[in-house]
C-alpha cells in the first residue's frame, strides 16, 4: 500500500517539475517574444532558423541558441532539420496542455472561453 502512495507522489512531483519548468521558460521576455514569432505549425516558409531569428530579435546567435534550448527542453518548441540548419516552431499541443493545467490549478474567474 505504501508503494502506491510513493509512486503517486513521484508522479505529482514530476508533473509539478514540468509545470514549473514551463513557467520558468516563459518567465523571460525574450523567450515570450520568440514564442510569439515562431509559427504554430511546421510550415517551411514560416519557420525561422537561428540566424534569421537572431537578426529579427537583434540578439547574438549564442544568446538566441540559449533561449531556444530552454524553450525546447521545456517542451514548448520543436525543431526540424533542413540542409545544414534547424528550423523552429511552437509545439502547439504542449502550450495548450500547459494553459489548461494553469486554468485547472489556479482557476480562471473572469476568463472567457474561446
């Protein structure tokens, strides 16, 4: 019996870790800008590579790569390789899942359903 309680606590801890990781990833204005710029679907002509995104945001490539790594590790963006470049887009189902979790955990008095 005790094992089941330990397992449930571990699952809750992992869920809480993921929830906090996404909050941390989105808690920086540059990463929010990146999320707003990236397409929601992997459509080639809409996706950015690191060079294009760095130029658009006025950041160095290493700085942008750092931000992309954080967003990727949080599960919020995906990447697709084409030739010698990686192109990025928003992992829409992860963002929607996280937003639903926010609503579940904190309620949403006054929010309107879209």
